[in-house]
C-alpha cells in the first residue's frame, strides 16, 4: 500500500536545502539527553573506562559522544561491540545498552572485552527522530568513505573513526534497534518525500525479530539470540507472505540484510558474529521495561552462545 503524501516538498522532486531546512525547523526537543543518558554514563566512571570520542558540531557541549569500556581491558580477550541509539527515536536500544553495562556486564568480565556506545545519535534521541539535523539517516551511512575531518554523516563517521583508532578485531557486534508504528506513519513517508521515490507501507511485526547479515548469516548464533529473547517477550510471526517488513523470514524471528552494502551500523566492522535487534515498543503486550530487558537478553544470549561454541 502506498504511503500518504508528506507535507514537505513537491511530489516527484527530491528535497533540496530549502526543504531540509523546513523539515529541521519543524523538529523540537522532547526529552533530555543529559538527564536521561549522560547522567547515567557519568555514574559509571568509577567502575568503567568512559571515553569521550567526539561531539556533534551542532552543539558540542550539549551533545558529547561517549563509549564505555571495561576497566580491566585484557589484550588476550575477544572484543564485543554493542551500539545503541543510531536511530535516536528507538529508545530501548539506548536504555538496553546502558542497562547491560549497569547490571550484566560484570558477569562476563574475564571472558570478553567490551566497547559499548549507547547513544550514537543524541540529537535524534532528544527530538525522537530517525534522521540527523541534515535529514540524513545515520544507519544508511556506515561507509568507509564517510571519513573525517568533514564527515558526510557525522554521527556515523565519528564512531567509525573512534573504532578505527581503537584498532580492535571485534568478534561480535550487536546493534540495538526498534521497529515502531511511526515507521509507517512518519519516517517512511518522509523518506519517500525526501528522495522522491515511492515507498510502500508494510505490516509492522508484533514482536521481536533480529536481522542477520546475508553475507554471513550465522543462523545458529541468530537462533540463540531468539531463544534468549523468548524468555522476556514474544517473537514476531511472519506475515501472510512469510516475511517481516518485506524480507523473507529465514527462521523464526530472523531476516537477513546485506549490511555492508546498505551502510548499516552492524556492517561497519569485520566481526564474524553480528545482529541488528528489532524490538516492537508499540505492542500492547509489552512495557518499556520489557523492551529494555529484551535488548539485554539479546546481548546475554549472544555472549552465552559465543562462550559455549566459539571461544
């Protein structure tokens, strides 16, 4: 089904600077990055290595960017990357990453090193947005040519630059996301207008699902994640076409995307085990806490699989 016309722009014509400026002027602050996230990160400094890896040029003082590493870093241990908030409106990814650091990470000390980047897009978090202020989607911008000092998409480029400088060979990367009803009501119509390309709505899956890498799907790893999440919340069933959001379901609760080709966050490293999580916060069957704990269950299920089968 075709999406409704978006109120910015002229049908059939991609947005130019004036349309992007008009879109930006319609955005507003809805919650506080400092109160919701930075306060929790600051509370971790006594027990973790908290690294400021950059700041958004829009307002560097308001939008500093942080990564959290375990303090007892050991060069002989495999390294796990956890990212959240690439899309700022996908709240449980941010909160789940922080909850894991605060409550679960200590159980895996001595087995892994961790790099946790809980909120890659803080302006998006505050304005509850998928895009950044330039109407760019950070999660379609993790390409090697997005390099500094003048990043094409700052949120993606800054974290890639930090990870390159860190020089780790990651064994696993979990990128924490949500699929929301606003994907159909706001973000896909905006995308259709911005690019002047027809977009179609799809049935938003009621439940959790994961996205593997079609170039390296690791089905047993993905299955272990799904089974872990089942303990917290329900898994999304396939639609009438055997699909989730327009992609074939390859096993219960799992689809695959070509992550590097699409410039997705989960494709920015060479980690052999990667997944993108998709929690559905608009389901009547869940609460905010359940959504956050589902993200934690992903991380724990992945780590338990790696300990049992890989390391």
